[in-house]
């Protein structure tokens, strides 16, 4: 059984051209003119692009006394309906829990996935067990990216010495360090001060995490990664202070990437002034939404290449869950959704406004992610031999985003009422047509784990450079006798 996508324009990170795509056994087997297949998908007027990869999701994650409400079933269905064909979720050990133990939990949950997925590992505490298991996770479990929380003091946060030890271990193993960059000590102090002053509404969540705390932590993480000689990926980069640190590091030749979220690019901090408590609380996430100047900085970063990818940090909580924090903003579960909306929102606010070219759109939603995470060109490519994770994108198709029609399991949408133009006509996951003209035909359990090897070309280049420039003793002749 073969499938052919006919009459479309292929858009990759670096090329735009007219050709048909032939698929068999879940992979692209031919790209060319006048191809024939058993099943024909008409892409007239459409772009044929690599399916989106969301590098940052939290599906059914235990967090702040509850579980995020989209699981690998609803979450990956939501992804596919918006043109995303792969998610990378975080396996999150609770403090004291082993990495392999946590991975077993994520293996169990992910059997329901409708699209392919991979995992990052989180380092939420430090000890010999974590040090030892990191090797197994990298070498036997196909995970090369490890996240460190510099915030969530008393829960997930790790200190500088722990981060330095973990980064060193990753450098040895050929992995990549990731950070949630906010100064957790200062956030904890500001939170206590705000609450003591009676500032307990959702807006105070944003007051407790100003851009400076993110900028400081980003600079600190970059320095520690540089000392350890490991590439660094900064998740949910939300502000100029953090972007500036990343931009400066890149210009200095450091291997650092920044990941803005579609929420931070398109929603601002005025959401927290909304008179409705639920409206504001539903938008509580860390880092919080920022003002328009920060948004402009993030867009400029994507345009110039100082920021590399666009994610969602999809971590969806229902209104009832958000209400755990009535009377105390620090108990509002942190997180927002976006899996279903990332691609249409970025196309609408990026490509349709002229901020991004279609090729840049593909780069930041798919190809750059696959390259950084070392799964290119299996993922993120329209090439013979690549997985047929594809989206046939109709630039004329439009809709109004509303929770009433969404796939995500929660009862609201932070993008409610936004008009988007640019939506999938077809979404294919390893050749299976999961979205067919607006109809979801995905299959539970179709998704497979994607193993990612360590020692990507960037890791190898960095370790070569660090070895070449490492401190060496000066060879001297005639060393004087000791003075005693
Ligand atoms: O508020 C957020 N971002 N929730 C998800 C967990 C995290 O920090 O990434
Ligand atoms: Zn985070
Ligand atoms: Zn996250
Ligand atoms: Zn299938």
C-alpha cells in the first residue's frame, strides 16, 4: 500500500519547490513529478512540510499536587489535529526517585500515543544513583537531553553545585543540558513577600517572577555549561534579559539554544489584569507572560537566528485544578496548553505578518528541533528515507480558536477567540493519515518512541574545542629548589 501526496509545493527549512511525495511503509520513498500511489492525497494550493515537532510537553505529569490533564492520548491527538507529528515529553523523577524508575512510568503512559514521541530526562535531585543511571539513560534508553530546574525551590529545583556536577556528567556522556532558568531562591522570597502583603491573586504570580530573575539564571546556566563544556538548551525563553544572554553567548561561540513558546510570542502580561480570577489563573505559567517589548525581542530572535525553536511547554490544567490557588497564587498549578494551536498560531502571527518566511517556519517548528536533538533527518525532513511525518498545510483554511471545538481535554483555551489562517488539510504520522480534511482519524498506540543518540555533531565539536583549549601546565626547565 502506497500513498502519494500530489500537486503540492514542498517547503523545507531551505527549499521551496513543486513535487509529489510517495510514501510506503511509513517512510518517504520517492519525491518527484507525476508519481502514482494507491491512496492519493490532493495537495493543490497547499504546502507539504515536515510535521511539527513540539520539543517541550508535559503530558499527565504529576505537578503541584495534581496531574496535568492532557495525557498521551488526548495530548497527541491535539498535536496531530494542529499539524504536530511528534512530541518530546519530560520524564520527571520525584526527588529521591531513580531515573530508570521514572522512565518506566513514562513508558507506561506513552503506550497510548497517537504520534511518535521521545523523552527528555529531568534531573530533580543529585546523588550517586542519578550519576550512575544517567549513563544507562543515555546509552541504553536513547535519551540525550536532561532538564534542570533552577526554580520550584523545595520541589524540583537543583542548586549550582548539583547542576555543575550533572552538566559535567553530560559532557562526558555526550548529552545536552537543558535548563528552566529562573532564580528559584529569589522567586521564593518575592512570593513570600507578596503573600504577606496580601497580594494573593494570579497577577502576583507574574510579580514574583520578573524578567530579571530569568535573565540572571540564564546567564548563570550559560556560565556553568561553559565551565563543564556541555551544549545548553534554555527552555521557555520568555524575555529580552534571557534572550540577550543567549544572543551574547552565541556571538561568543558558545553552543547555546533558546526556545520561545507560542504563548510568550502571542499573549502578553495584560492577561493577568483581567477582572475574572479564572481568566488570569488559567494563564499562570512559569515564566509568566511578558509585555510587548519582550515579545518583539523573541520575534527578532527567531528572525535573526539567536533563538532557535518554538515550543508550547504544553502542561494543561482544568479550571477546577487552577482553583487550588484561590487565596494563594503560589498554589495555582503552573502551566498552559498550546499543542493544538502552536502551528496555526505561529503561521498566522509569524508567516502571515511577514515576520517569518515559510522556510523559517519549518526550521523553528521542526527541522532545527530535529537537528539539535539528534534525530535529523529521520524527523524534521522531507527527504527519501525520512519518516513520513508530514503536514499538508492549507494557507487559505481558517478558523476561530475556541475551547468548544478543541481536542485537548481541558475546559478553556488561552487562545480563545483568535482567528487563525493556515491549517492542516492532512497530517500524516509515519504515513498514516491522521487528519483528513478536518477529520481526525488517528490511532491510539500508533506512536513509537524515538531513540536519540548522544554525541551529536555539536557535542563532538564542543568537546574537541574544550579539549584543545583546556588548561595545561607550562613545561619549564630549571625549576628552582623549594625555599625551605
Ligand atoms: O509553568 C510551567 N512552565 N509549567 C510546566 C513545568 C515547567 O516549568 O516547564
Ligand atoms: Zn520549566
Ligand atoms: Zn515545561
Ligand atoms: Zn499506523
